[in-house]
C-alpha cells in the first residue's frame, strides 16, 4: 500500500529509524555525484516534505523535524511544506548543528547517507555536535529508500557520443592531460564522480538527469593514461565501446565500491566538493592514501577551446531567433490577460524546438508575472500559475541544451494594456535602466590577467547602490558546453558570504552569465541576462595581458522600460550597437511580422 500523505511518510521514516536504533536522519537534495539537478529516484527531500526547490535539506528526529532553505525559497517552502510537520529554518542564519543539539539531546545518534554528503560537510557538522554528546553515523543504506514504496529507478537510457568536432579535443588528449597532472602531483589515480566532468573527459553525453545531458557513471583515471568507466551495462552500446577505445575499460557501476578497495598503498585524489564520504570510506578501507584536490577536469572544462566557443555562438544564434519570436508573440497576445505563466513557458520551448536541435531546456523556465518576478528563483507550477496581467512587468529566464552549446537568457518586458495606453511607472523604468547600466559595465569591463569574479562584481551594482538598493544573488555563473548551465569554478559575485568561485581567476575561454537585477517584493522584478565569453583584449600601451568579454546572447532589450535620460552617450551607443548586432544575427532567420517587430525593436534609441 502506498503512503500518500507527507504525515504518513514522516511517520514511516521515524519507524525505520527506531528499527535501526537511530535518533535522527538528515535528508539533502543530492545524489551520489553531488549534482545540481538529480534524477527522480534521488528526490528524497521532495518525497518526504513536498518541497520542490533545488536547494535545501531537512533534519528529522523521533520527535521533531525541520526544513532548512535559503532566502530564495522562503515563500515557496511555506506554500509547499506543512508547518505542522516541519518547522521552517533559514540558512545560513540557522545552523543544523545547533538545531540538532537543541532537539536531539545528549547521546543521540544522527544518521546520514555517506553517498549524499561530502567529507567536509560531515567534519563541520561533527565539530558542532560532538561536544554535546551527539554522534553522526553513516547509514548502511538510506532509510528513505526502505519506506519509499514507489521510488523511481535510475534512468536506463543509453549514453551517447559527443562528436570530437563539437568538443574540440579527443578524449585521449584529455586523458593524457589528466595523466600528466597525476604525475606532477605524485598521484597514482584520481576518482572522478561529477557527471559533467565524466561527460567532458570521455566526450560522452546522456539523458539521465533533467536539464543536464549526462549519464550516471563514475570514472577512475590512472597515471598511465588508462581510465575505468563504471556504468550500468544497459547504458553501453557497441558504438560507445568503440568510441572509448582500448584505454578505457568498462565495468559495471555496481563494481565501483569494490574497485575503490584496489588501491592499497597508492596515492589517490578525490575532489572535496564532489567526492562523497562513501568514496573516501571505500578508499580508506582498501588501504589507499587519499588526498583531496580539485578534480583536474574542472578548470580545463571551464576554459572553452575554439570549437566549443564557436559552438556556443552557433547555438546562441538559433536561440536568439527563438526567444525573439517568443517576445513578439508575447507582445501581441499577453495584453488580453488570457496568457498565463505556464502557457508562456510552453510557447517559448516550442519556438526553441522549431529553431534548433533542442535536446532539453537547460533549467526550469522562470516564467514570472507581476509579483512573482520579484522572486529570483521562482518556479511556476499548476499551483502557483497565474495569468500575466496587462499593465505589468513580466520576467522570463530560460535556456536550451543544444549539442553545440548551452544557453541561458533573461529578458524583462512590459506587458501593455489591450488599448496600448498602459505605461511602466517611473520607478520601474529607473530600476530597469540602473540594472541595464550595470549590465553594460560588466559587458565593457577590461581587467588584467589574474582578476577574479569577486573583483568585478561591484561594476554591476554601482548604479543600484547609488539609489540605495541592491540584489541578493550573484552577477554571473559559469556555463558549460552542452553540459551544466551552472558550471564552476568561475563566478561573478560578492566575495563575501561564502560564494564559491568568487576567488577563481578568470581565463580567456571561460563563459559566464552577466545578470544583474532588482526585485521589489510583491510587486515586480527585473533581470537582464546575456552570456559572455572571456577573451583577450588589446589596449594601447597595456602592460601585461588584459581580458574582457565578447557578448554571445543576441535578443532585443525592451525599449519601453529604458529611461534614456539616465544613460550616458556611451551607454546609448552600446545599446544601439548591441541592437545592430542583434539585427544582423537574428533578422536572416525571421520573416513577416516577426521581422517587422525585430526591425522596430532594433532601431536606434
């Protein structure tokens, strides 16, 4: 019999904990690879609590339960999670350790799944609770998996080959570079658990996870250039075996844990951010000397080669036409008040499918009307869906996964009234234009080699700060090549607050988003996002190497929301030059009313 209520599920979990003589359990949104997006089988937090966000965790004791989310999900968690079952806690302000000390009590045994948490996470939590007599216990198996009667099984979709012409480098070349890295660091092997790192290293892709084209697997790479791929047999095709060649041995995914025990007295590297406790335990049990070092594929993957750069340009060209057609459709149809957020998101995906080899969206489309646009990570569903009101701001943040590249774009537009008489408020235009000015500053930035993302973040915020306002998210994230839409290690964000990646030096070839914003709670939100490619710059009289950005995204900006008087002459020139380039790229793909709309939107300010 299936348990339909979250109350029944929570009760069943507690009974399982009692059976194991445990006093509590921690439930993250995570899988064995520390992926951003996880398969349905790993949606344990959603199953237990009803929370559908992409970040957060819960803690359950025999008498208490809490769900911990950050400020992005304050509203969502209250809508989706029963407050009579789980108390709401906010991170980073509220500490899981402090909560366990308060609720679990001295002598409590709190379990965690060692395949869903990193070593550093466990060490930090143990430091908080051990002095209060609480012990953290790695569970032999996940107790939720025992009580989740209809838990989905992992995807059995076959892995596919990613053409060397798109990847720009052969897998053999990449594995040789990893072997050189191992030799330089006096290491015998490196365990690669991150799915996008595996996909990049072996030039393979898959469809096991929504929004990210990866295949469930593990890799162990050796210093002699060999690699072992651990993947379920049903995912392997003869074509894949031929592609991988003799230097890559294919083993059943179920053999991975045992393989970790084959490195007695060997030095093995594990990435501290992606190597879960279970991997470290397996290596230790087999007598390996393991060390924590950043996965050698991560930085190499972030620095796109010429083939990957051109692939992004090609993908963006098609994507720009699709988004432009959508914005024209929205302008015509939304003033009626009969278009809702879900309909708009579906229409945009439809345009993308018409314009390119779309394999998936790169994340859940943020289709946000009116006050929903003030939630930076709003996710529309059947419960939250509303009509797009006439005389309001609409924000759409979306992207596509194409074999040539991954796209991510945000546009904020004014939805007029049916008679065309509605106009945005002076405040809306002021905030939009200040966001635009910051966006332009990032786009035009020039900086010496050695600069990191944290050092240029303020360029995007300065005009908002002048007005006494700010935004609570980062300004830019890395983007993969037909891989993760949020790809490290680079990031543009405030250097404080524990933002990972802000200290990472920017290198030519890195792709980042440029997305400052402004959000007025309950009323409207604004964000302007393009993707940019880091490139070398030539500056008269320069001393050393200088970098800047090449714009990759080409879709018109909403002229209705621009307060021209707030722009300098050079900023107006930037907007006009940008729209000229948009027209050059997108116009050949449009016709009729769509082309007439583009002509109008790309006219000089």
